C-alpha cells in the first residue's frame, strides 16, 4: 500500500473518531434551548418531558426575586411575554442577576409547573456595552441637569 | 479635529472604493499606471483612516458628550487611560479600529513586497482595499462613531468597571491585531490564485504575517483568560463560550498553517492545503467578528444586537463563494511536487498535526453553531456546553500534545529505527517515569496521567534538543553554557523559537489537567467563624472571617471581607474579597455590583476567594476554591509569546561563510550537531 493511501485511511480514522466523539457528546450532553412558550407546548404534548435537562432563555419578572433566608436559594418568575413560570434556583447567583434581566436557566421542569434550576446565567445588554443614551434621559442626574438649564 | 475626522472617514470610503476598482483593473488589464494609482489609493485610505481615528480619540479625550459614542462609553471621572481605550470598547469604534489596523498592515505589506512580488501587487492591493471598503462602509452607514445626539448630556454613561482593568484594556486590541493580520495572507493567496503564480513566492510574503497574526491572537486569548479569571469570579479561565471559541478558531488554523508551510518549503507538498488554511483563517476571523457582533448565538458576552450582523453575514458568504470558486478552478496549478514516502516521517507527523488541529477547529466550530444548525434541522435549539467540548477535544488535544514531541525530531522522508531510538528513547522513558511516579503518589485518573506523561515526554525532547545544541556549541566554539544557549537560539531562531513555544504549550496542558483536581466550597461565615478544608495536595487549610467592612472611597461603595488564612496550622496572612458598587457623579449606581476576587497564588495552587453576598451586615457568603497550577497558564502563555518573538525577530546579519569552509572537515561534535539538525 502506498504511504499516501495509508495516510488517507488513518486520517479518515482520526476524523471518524472525532466525528464519533462529537456525535456521542451531543446526544449525551446536548440540551434543548427553549423559550417559555416552546417549553409550555412541549410539556403539553409530552408530560414526560419533565425528565429532560433543558435550558430556558427568558426575562426575570420585575419584583419577583425572593431570596431564601439561608441565602443560597432564590425563587423568581420568568417570562417571555406570553408564558411565565416560577423558578427555584439553588446556588450563588451572578453579580448581574437583578430585576428584569435576561437569564438562561438550566435544569428540569417539574410536573408541578416549577422549574428547578441548577444553573443560572444572567446577562444584561449593559454588561459590556452600555445602555443606549436615550435611557440616560430618564436618570435623576440628567433630569436634575436639564432642570437647571 | 472631530469634524475633520468625520469627513476623513467618508474620504477614506471613496479612496478604498477607488483603490479596489483600479487595482483590480490594473491587474486584469496589466496596466502598471492603474496599479500604481491603486497602491497610492491604499496609502491614502490609510492616511484618511488615521485622521478619522485621531478625530475619535480627540472627541473621547476632550470628553465631547455630544457624540453618542463618547456619551455612551465614557464618563467625565474615568481615568484617562480607559478613556483612550474606550476607542475600541464599542461597536462603531472597534470597526474603525479594525480599519485602522488593516490599512496600516496593508500599507506595510504592499510597500515591502512591491518589488519582490510585482505580479501579485495589483490583486493583493485590490483585495486589501475591498476588505477595507467593507469595514469603512459598515462604519459610515451602519455604525458611525461620529453620530451626534440631539441633546447634550452633562456626563457620559461610563465604562463598566469590570472592563476597567489592564487585561481588558489590552486584550481586545491584541485580538484585533491578530484577527486583522489574517487578511494579509488572505489577500496574497487571492492574488496568487488570480495570477496562477502559486509557487513558493507568495508564501514568502505570507509567513511573517501569519506569524504576526498567531502572535497577537495568542497574547489576546491568554490576556482574555487572565482577565476572566481575576475579574469575573467564576474561578475559571475558559468556558467554551461562543465568543471565546471564535477567537480560538483562527488561532487553530493559523497554527496549522505555520506547521504545514514548512512541508511546502522543504518538500513542495501540501500546496492546496496551505491555500485553504490561509483562506480559512481569514474567513474564521470574519466569522468570529460576525458572531460576536450579531447576537445570533446565545453568549454570555451579550453585545447589543445590531444590523451590522447582516452586513457581516453577506460579506462572509461573498468572500467564501469567491474563494471556493478560485480554488476550484486552480486545482491543477496546485498539484503537489512530491509524494508522501513513509508514515513514519516528519511529513506524516506534520500531516497528523494539521489533521488534529483542523479536527479540533471543526469540533469547536460545530459546537459553536450547533444551536443554529439544530434549529434549522429540527425547529428546536439544542445547545452544547463544556462537556461536549471537553469530550471531543481532550482526546484530540492529547494526540496533538504527543505529536508536539515527535514532529520536530523525527527524520524527513522516512525515519530509520536508529533515528527513532536516538531521538525518542530518553524522552519516552522520562514520560513513563512521570506517569508512574504520579500514579504512585495517588493520581489515578486516566486523562491527567496521560497528560502529565506526555508533558514529560515533550519537555524531555525539548530539553534534549537544547542540551545537544549547547553541547555542540561548547565543543566547537568553546562558549560558556549561557552564551552557547543564546547563540544557539539566535543562529536558528525558527527552530529554537519553535521549541520555546512548545515548552509553553506543555505548561498550558499541565495547567489544564490540573483543573481536573479543582475543588470548590460554598461557605457562610459570620465574624470570628472559621472554615476548614483540604486542598488537592492534602494540605489542611483554615480560613477565619475577620468580619465584613463597609467603606465608600471616591466613586464606589465597597463591602469587603478579610479571611485570616492558615495552611497546616501555619499562618499565611489575609485574603480579601470585595463587592463593589460603582457610582456616577450624581451618586446613582452605575451597572450592577461587581466582585473583586481574592487570590493567593503559588506555583502549585491558587486559593480563590469570592464574596458572593453579605447578610445581616456581618455574615459573608463565600465561595472558596482550590485551583491547582493555574499560574502555569500565564507563564506558559508568556513563554509562547517569547518564542513567537524569537521566531519573528529579523535575522540581524546573514551568517558569512567562513574562509576555507569547504576544506575544514566537520569535527565529531559538528557531525553530532548536523545529525541532530537532520
């Protein structure tokens, strides 16, 4: 066999290995990423869906965050405008987790309609890029300055 | 000056359009007057972009809040250094920064290769100008940094305090310098494809730029990791986030190219492949900018969604289409000039190196875009996280690490058994000993054991090369070990610089494997309470809370907790972690609260303390983690940077042939050096 052929075969084996690893990793660790509306539809179609680990991207309902006295548990509501549901998260929340931020929660939807999260990512548009300047007009500082002028 | 800057941006747009048109026309019609005009157009574009950049910097430094960009990125009280770096902290500014670097690179590349590669110049100039045209047009029409507000705010919104950090000030420009440098090899590859001059000459112009790109990408990525680790408080430095991945992808393809180019130089093989790698590096840089800027993929780095995404997507698909067409129609000109002779040869080792790098790149790419793919295919988004990337990349990465030791030492064409024995017997034994010793010390999981074994093997091959080289110099030139070492590196920068980079890679792998032993504890401590835990090395740690203090320096409110720390009963001092709330000049909170991490760092272990929250004014909620070997990520990264510099440094003087050189028979030591070099 020519070395070139040998290389092509072994190369295909290496790539096959990579492909296999990728496929099995996706089926074992891939997670659905849903909006609350999509999740509600899934749950209705198939109640056993509550066994699957999923991620949900939604917005925290302002004023709904309640912190357990132990400090390690948070209860809050998330919504996408159409559907909303309660979430219980155990763990330490990131700095950016406040009212009405966009969050990604990872965990399972209980049959009682409460989402139990073991992962909480909070992101807000103002984290790396600032809020648009229009919002600035609503701040007390701007109003005070405008009033003086 | 601001007005001049704004106008210059529009003139730059016209100049880039002019240069693109006449350069391509000059190339197609073989008219040198048109080409010369195109080149001057590129230089003029550079000058205009510089003026635009000076305009934006002037606006920032004079704190002209009538500009939206200035008002939304800085505040009056910010330190000047961060006002300067605010240039690239937003979308419009980073596009302008990109254009600035590209026009600078383009000017240098064309000016230095005008004589050498006269045939390629019109096409390369045209391509660089076309890319510039795209960036400047996006800048002018979609994200203009000179847009004015219809009112004058008294102060700006300021910069997120997490970004006011040395790492974050220099991380983005380094990444940009790296990303943009991929455009120059791309332009020359396109020129070579157009003109069908696909011999080694275009590669000569390209290698240095690829190296420069690799160098800046490496610095950018490592600084990004460092920033995430010290600033964000999640006790890690890499999360396989789409934005991180998109900087890693061009790094992988550029690394592959820097290896495969050696095969083309030495043996005339892999000619198609090299063109493909150059093109891929550039397209992945554009892809990276696209996914960072468009928000199509969920990322923690949530930049504002913007219409720039569509422009980038169009540009990406257009460039891909053109290159695929060009490569497809020129396959015949790219036939290899030699065949692979043996599976046990340096060529084969480099081929596998490329295969693995591209395999990793593909896995990372696939994992990054999988949410989009799955939504197309099934209608539901499926995301993959770190488990996916680790499952695929750990085995491939380990194979690659092994090759790092094999590739540089195995013989060209076909390695003999004696070559293999001479080069690899000692390193293989060293690697084995490392693995056995660690196993005996109680490390029983497979992946870390293999990693450290391979690290030992590769480190030994590198050590062996340096020892051989220095010994030969000592014998021939009677130099001391230290002078010998420096001369050795200086006389053969590419080879020994490469080894230095590889040594850095070994450290990185060792550090990555160390994180497998990381432990984390969530702790609640009131004043005077203590917490004890064992670190991964078996030492007993004790942390005693000194209570929570509150203070309000200048522009922030600070809650701080101090922990008196003991290891095995010996007092080590205090570790402090803070929660900060920054305030604007009117005393309103700016952004959310941020964490100031307390880190105690040694060569073996980082003790990482995060104040997660405070209850009842003196109860601190803490996350304490033991992160082994993290320091080696930064040291390894630094070493890679040094190695890159050594490789890039221009050779000061060509070695003059010694008089009567041919008549002198090589001594035994010289023969050894020669044998080592083969």
